[in-house]
C-alpha cells in the first residue's frame, strides 16, 4: 500500500472509531471466503459492517482511546465489526462466533472504554436500539388505548340500555 492509500485508510479508520457506538475486535484466522461473506451479511442485516484492518493503522487511528489495553488487541489477523448502534455489531459477531469457532472475539472499544470478550458477550445480550424504541412506543401507546376503552364503555352501556328499552316497548 502506498503512502496515499495508507493516509486514506487511516482517515477512514479514524472515522470508524469516532462515529461507531462500539468497535468489536476479532481474529478471523481460518475463515473461508463463504464464511466471511455470511458474517458480513449478518452484520449488514443489523446495520453493521466488517472490515479487515492493518494493525499499525488501527493503533494510530485509536488516538489514545482505551490506552495500551486497546492497542494490545490489535495483534495478528484482525477484523473489526462496527455500527452506530453499540449493540448490533456485538450481537451479530457473538451469534456468528457461537456457530463458527474460527471467529474469535478479542474485545471491543466503546468510546474510551475497552471491553474484553465477556464484556462483548454481555453487550450482545442487551436489546438493540430498534427493540428499545419498539418497547418505548408500546409503553406510550398502552395508556392511550386503555383510556379510549374506558371512555367507550359508558357510551356502549348507554346504547345497550336504550336498545333494551326499545325492544321492551316493541314487545
């Protein structure tokens, strides 16, 4: 890679570390092209991406985030999974690593925090941003539907009473 290519890759990685909720660091030794494609598809479905990175460029792009602990994760063949939502990249990589032992989760960088593999697994168990939004909307809508039901009940009872009197008079 020439100097211009390295500087472009470095800027791209800096953007990834700045804009991502969490960057999951993995070792991918032994994965076939088909398995990598499957992993990328799983990540894409959740709004995340996978990128194979050069360790030295990634260490420079970190710019001190996470300290030496974060830099130490970038050893060997490293691929990073990232997304704006901190949970989706962790969830997809954790799911894939359980199916395929060749993908090893090393840890993650979340802002200035560094998570180990257990931390990534715990992060993967959390609900995603879309799931949280759905729950919140459900909680907001539930009282409104209950209020509407309570307000409709007296009107329905009144209609039944009037109908009963009408049927009584007709008989």
